C-alpha cells in the first residue's frame, strides 16, 4: 500500500518528466537534418556538420536534454510529510499502522527507482531511434552517460528531498534547490576549484574530457571516475538519511 501511495503521489511528475525526455530524444534523432539546417540556437555553427555521435552528444548528453533532466529531477524530490501537511493529508498518513521511517523510506526508494528509469531513457531511445535513420550511436556510450546522469541526478534529488522535509510549503523546496543548483554551477567554475570536480552539470556530460580526432570522429568517453561517483553517492545517502531522521522527529 505504501508503494502504491507513493506512486500515486509522484506519478504525474515522473510521467511528465519522462514524456519531455522522450519527446526531446525523438525530435533530436529523427529531425536531425531540420535541426542542423534551421535551428542554429541549439548548437554552435561549427557543429552543424559534425559527426552523428558528436551531434547527439552536444544536444542530448551535454546539451538541452541534460539541462531539462537536471531541472525536472528537482520536482521528483518533492516529498515528505511537510508536503502532505500542506495538502491536509499528513494526519491520514500518520494514522497508518507503520512507522514514519518506513513511509519516508518508501518515498525515497521509489524516487530513486524513478530517477534510474529517467536516466536510462536516452540509452534506450537514442541507439534504437538512430538505427531507424541508418545511424549508429553505441549503446556503451549511452550507458556511460546514464551512469553519470543517475549519480549526479541522485545528488540533485536528495537535496530537493531534504529541502522538502525541512521547509514548509509546496514550492519552497524546488525553488530553493534550483537556486542552489545555479549557485553551485557558477561557484564550481571558480578557478581554484577547477577542473570542475564539484560541478554536477559538467560531470553529467564530461564535455571537457571528451575527445575527437582531426576528422571529428567521436571517440569513447573516458573511464568513469568511480571515486568521484562514490563520493556523490555518499553525499546523497547522507542527505536522504538526514531527511528521514528529521521526519521521524518532526511534530505534526
């Protein structure tokens, strides 16, 4: 019942996010000639005649799709009993014969599963849609970026969830999380912090470590930095655990 309840509360946000990502991937792959010929705002002029993999990388994995994913993941984290209190449903939830930790744990787990599904969407869509246009985008590269999207997205999701637990109101947490993400992105570009190890948006695309040869042939991305990804995962777990403990002590 708790899983179903958590799904009903988050399904609209998840499905809207999924549909936006699906529509973007379909448009980028199937309408490549139109985009390269007419939509100069989507890509620099020198990339209009880029190799196919480079084109996909710059629009999906290091471009607009990545930004949309990061922005919409914020709304996946709108959970917790504070939000239910604003909808006058917290009393019902607290009356259920289960602990608060179990309620909040179910919300967290379902949100993580939804995040994983969203991170895998481009890996499922792009290689398969590419074959319809007689193009090739390696599945290994798509999965590489799915791992990055999942890990970095988990940090954003955990921050959003934590803020939703400790701040009142339905929109306070997403607005605060968005502002923190923007501040983080700007601050991470400060010279002493380079090479951008703390920049989530950079890490999701790793655009400064991608390589092309002189003919613009797309090469495999660098190996995943498991130390950095593990640190991000630990930060996420710490934030979510803190959110659960705070919820367990809150007075409703």
